[in-house]
């Protein structure tokens, strides 16, 4: 377990003898503090962590890492010069450790702790499917190894260090989702986590507004492949040209997965069972197996292939791999609920990109019933904004009988759907999620399948909440 001695050695390079105080875990939200935790006060415009140090201590935190002067409120060890005082004796808990930058201190401590742990890290990146892949890989590896994973969406320069500080001697594997916003970010996360296996799901238009172009996104995702050691393994999507080309940047073994027989592990005979799951046939060398998993949508085959690939390169038996796939407790971000009117609602409001929205529309197409697509703005697409929304509009026209387009960019979806042949009378345009509620209450009837999807900023969960209880 992490101790105060570890924290101080990481920050100063000197390990004190009298610092055996244990630290249960790290937290940046005082509401999530558990007894013996280390609270990291992250400064911010809207919620400055320094305002919640006292709350963290009330909840049982032993230590708070701060970068503002709180010496008039709490006992404080000043480490801004990165040196321990001579003849150091730690104060009684709780107390503060004053550093120059709390985020950098968190990362420094996490890097130090990771290097002490004998654990194999599996890194996952990609534009779509990271979280579900993380969950399923963890299920498969969990059949043999004690495995750690990111909680929720802790996949950035703060979330990954927090996850690494949860490592302990009992863990044998760690599955870490790695997010990408700007070039260099994944390289930095790999420097912290030191992955031995890397998985790249795909390359899409997500965050193009910040990254600049899809080519820049591809280079950013490739940083995971480039960071793998020579004895590592890069697990790459053969079906995605951008990902397939990353093999050229790998100095380690490459393992391809996909729907193409050229891949090392591939699948065919894919059949959707609607909301009951999906079945397909796996092929690996001369082996061929029939598989059925509880994940829904044909795009889930790639998720299963990634998890199976990790199992294979980790020398798990097929029985272990299939058990992990078939008995998965993986929770999709897409939630299926029933409205009071008897319609089935596919709540996929967590976020949206062209790739994930097309996958959701494909799932809608696989379920029997009248299809209603409620689609909102997809944000942060940058130069791909027009193209991305038009692609979604064309597909919506192919699979939906009714389209409710929400937001300014939703208007692009509506225009493209009409141009692709959807009758204009079956297209409803609204400005906000709140504006969509009353029209939908009039439209939806028993037996309908309603997909609701848009970027987080559109707050489309309001629509689901309203129509779920609509009379």
C-alpha cells in the first residue's frame, strides 16, 4: 500500500525513515474521499480544490497536496523546493503538503508508484469504443489475473495517475483507457503507465476541432504504438486504414484483428440477435469457434475481437476467453428503457461523434419496429462538422421513419436526410432538447424504437427523462 514515505520520496528523491503513514487512495473530489486518502487540490475557475481541503480532512483524508498557502488553516509541510527538512519528522495527520503544482505532483507520485509495481499494463486508445473495450478486456483477463481498470472516464492526465495510485501488490494486470485531445498527450500517459500491450480501436473525427485534422488524430493515437517496448504487442484494427498503417511505427510484434481474413484474428457469419446480443464465428489460425455475446449491435464484434486478442497474446485458454466474453458484466453506455407509451428507448446520450452515431443508427436498423431517430449536434468536429453531420443524415434517412433533429448542426442532419429521400413531413426540427419533448410525446406510440443521441453539451438526457414517463 502507498505510504507517506513513498509520496515524499517521489516528490523529493529522499526517503524518510519516520513516515510510515498509510494512504488508501488518491482523490481530487472531496466527496469521494475515503479514510486515509490523499486529497489533491486542483485549482480551477469554477471549483477550486483548495476550498474543499477541510471537507476532505473531515472525511478522513490523511494528507492534502496543495499549491496555495493554507498554513494559517492547517499544519503544512512546504516542499516547493523539493527538499525535505533536515531531521524531518512528519506532522500528525491530517496535514498539507505544499508543492508548486498539484497536478504535476500527482503525476510525479503516480510515475514513482507505477515503477515500483510489478504489473503488466494494457493501454487502449481510439476515437470510439475505448470504454467498452476496457470493460470487456478486463472481464477476459479477470478470468485468470487480478486486474485493475480506470473507473468511469478517468482516462486523461489526471485520471490515469489517479488510477495508477490504486495499484497494489495484489494486481497482476492493469487495463487503462487513454484519451486524446492534443498531440503528445498519449505519449505522456504512456510515460506514466508504461504499457506492454497497446490496443487501437479506430480513428475518427472526434475532437477534430482541437486536434486540427483526422491525420493529426491518427498521429496522436499512434503514440501508444510508438511507446510500446520491443517485447510488447500492438493490437491493431485491420479494418481501419489509419490504424493498420500504425504497424509501420511499431518496434514490437503487431497483432491484427478485424473482419478481414488477412487479420490474425477475424470474424464472419455475424448475426444480430437484437437486444439479446450478437453471434459470430471467430477464426484464429486453423481454429474456428462459434460465439454469442450479450453486447448489442454489429459494431460490438470489434469490441469482442479486441478482448479476445488480448486473451490470446496473454496465453489464456479459449475457455477463459469465451467465458469472459459470454458472461461479461460490461455495461454499455447505451441504455435501453421503456416509455410509458410502450415504446423502446435507446438512450445513447452519453456523447456523440459521426462514427458512434452511425453505429447507433445501425443498431436501430437491427431492431424490429418503427424507427424514430432523435439526433442532436455533434460537437468538436472542426473542419469535419458539415461532412460528419451529412453522413449521419444520409444514414438516418435509410434506417428511420421519423427524424427529430435537435440544434443548429442537427439542421444539417435534417437537410441531408431529406436530400437522401426522407419525406420532409417526417422530419421535425427543434432548437433545443427541451423543444423536442412535446413533439415526441405526440409522435411516439407503442412498439416504436426511439434512438436518442447527441453530444453531452446538448443535454439530450432531458428528452429521455421526459418521454420515459410520458403518458
